[in-house]
C-alpha cells in the first residue's frame, strides 16, 4: 500500500473513481524507474479535445502526463507520430511509458515557454527582430518536418476527409451558431465551392502534414538542436504541401499584415526549393494554392470552434470567429470562382455587400 506521499496530489480532479484508480495503479509502477514524485502532480494545460496534460516532478527533471479518456481519444496515433518526429531528428515530447488501453502517456517535458506567448510579447514590444527570429525558426523547422518526416504510414488527406472537414461549417457554424438554413441555390453554391477547394488541395504535391502547425502548438526550446518543440501532432496526415504553411501564417490566435505574411511565405518557399521540396518554381504559383488551402482550413475551423461551443461546452473559442471570417472573406473576394462564397458568408459576418455595375 502506498504511503500518503506516494499518492498523486488531490488537486487533480478525475471524472470518476475508477479512472483515478487506474491512473494511480499505472503511475505507481513508474515511480522508481523515473524517480517520480506523485504528490507533485498538477495541471499543466488543457486541450480543445478531451485530452488534458498534467505535470509531475522527478528527481532530475519534470515530466508530462497525457490523460486521454479512451472513449473519446486514442493515444496510439500520438505515439506513432512522436516516433516519426524523433526519427527525423526534430524536437517533440518523447514517449517514456504508455498505457494505450486506458489512455495514459508519460512524456518528456519541453518546458513552459510557449511560442505563442513569446510571439505576442515580441509584437507588443515592437520587437521585429524577435518576431523574425521566432518565425524563421518555425518555418525552418517546418521545412525540415516536410523533408524528413516519413509520411508513408500516415493517413491520406483525401477527398473524403477534406469534405468531412468542410461539412463542419454548414452544420455547426451556419445552422447551430447562426440558426440559418440555406436554400437550394445557396446549397449549390456551397457544393461548388467545396468542389473547387478540394480539387485545389488534391492537385498539390504531398508531404507529412501536422494539421495544426501554429504558434500555440510550438515551444521555445533554445537548447534543443532540433529547433522549436512540436506539440499536438497526433492528427498528422499525408497531404498538401501548403497546408501547414497556411496554418502557421493565418493562425487562430495571432494575425499578420499581408506584407508580413508574404515575407514569411517567401522565406519558407525559398528554403523549400533549396532542399528540393516539391514547390513550384514561381512563387505566385505557390501562393494561390496556399490561400485556397487556407480557406478550406478556415471554414473547417469556423465549424470546429462552433462545435466546441455547442457540443463540448467550450465557448471561449467562438471569440475568434471574426478572425476566421475575415481570413475566409479576404480569400473568397480575391479569386475568380470564389465570389459566390463571399456572398454566402457575408450575412453571417454582419457585412452588407453592394455590387456596383458600370
């Protein structure tokens, strides 16, 4: 029987006693091997999914525990992709112990220096050199990810998955958030838009795609030879080369002026060409598919944020709906074929459109 000092801290709440007991039994078997101090267990961060992360001290360092209820989450993709990242000599949490059946992982701790927080601090301080340094490192790491992470065992980002993601927008944003029902003509407009976006995505060369490569999922790890620490990679797929670039440039929590976006994108494109990644020789031929890929992502995110609010009881994400509507509207008004989408989403944005005829 454990002594009181060997038991996890009571400040960590559990959904039920059986899950707490399963965790304590699993953790107890790891205490000696890793020098863990169960009474130091404490919350580290939450997640938009059902996963949560706890921090626990050891004799020489701290560790992270992933708690992923198996009825909602499967930790095996995380374990698999973590292995691919380490094989590529990039920096991500190392899986030190696992109980895939119950959804518990013991991970190495990448620290507490969040990329997003440091970027925002640099922006607030008008520290352009700091912003540049952080974004250069993130883009260089993305190039290395695309060059070295083996995508052959990852699920394909195919027609079915792309359309499943797009379907989140009308279901959760249009209908649930705004209570709007599209008529037959509007549904046809949406279907035509989806066809265009999916065709553009599937026409691109494929690489390993993180699917959420953004400052919130990166850590500042100055002493790590593999560059920024990479988190939240369990949904990685084999898909369009522009996807992760778009998600890094047009983020949920920080936005850039277009001149700055272009500067970051051109630097990525130059590095990608230099190492032989399959990007077009003309940057303009890369930028348009990137914007269209970003639009697919923005529509998906609008649906996901509304689903988090209405299904999962996490309303905070919906505060960023205007940011993503702005991203989507800018692209939709820029390219031939996407104008009907702009008119479709403007009523949801509270925008009034005036078409001028000359």
